[in-house]
C-alpha cells in the first residue's frame, strides 16, 4: 500500500493532468483486454469450478476482437500511456512471481491448459484427437 501511495504521489507531482488521464484510460483498457484473455483461458481450461450463468455469443471471436481493439487503442494514445501499461504489466508480473506464486499451491486456468497439453503430448495425442 505504501508503494502504491508513493507511485501515485510521484505521478501527481510530476505528470501533467492530461497525461494522468491518458494513463488511467490506458490502465482501464489493459484491464478490459486482460479480462478477454482470462475468459478465453477459463473456457479453454474447462475448470470445473468455472460455471458461468451466461456465455458470450461469438466466442472466441468477440474476445479476440476486444483484445486486438484494446491494443489498437493503446497504440493511439501516445508513448507515456503505452509505457505505463507495459510498466504495470511487468510490475504486476514481478510481484506475482516474487510474492504470489511461492505462497500458493493452486493452479490457475492457464496452468491447467498447459498441464493438460503436456499430458496429451506425453500420451502421444494432439489436442484435436481428444475433441
């Protein structure tokens, strides 16, 4: 929490308001893009605990469009928002690898997909052989 507060204080002190608004928009676009990736990961992993009440029509094309549109929007916002988005992604990844991953024994949806693909490769099957 102290780190977040310090980063925000530095941004408010040294970054113009217009650029801060662009950064906030870029972070929101990144969140929406990652949500699209997460939905694809959950559906492909077929995790038993993932039982949505409603499924998106046009899967996975709608999610892929959302991801690509988000990336397209980010490219139009200028250098600082792009660097901010990349920075938040890399920073989050480092925090996860250093702090989060060693403290959990659960496998996420992406880990389940990788594990299933490895099992299929070990059995000599391709992913289409089991469908």
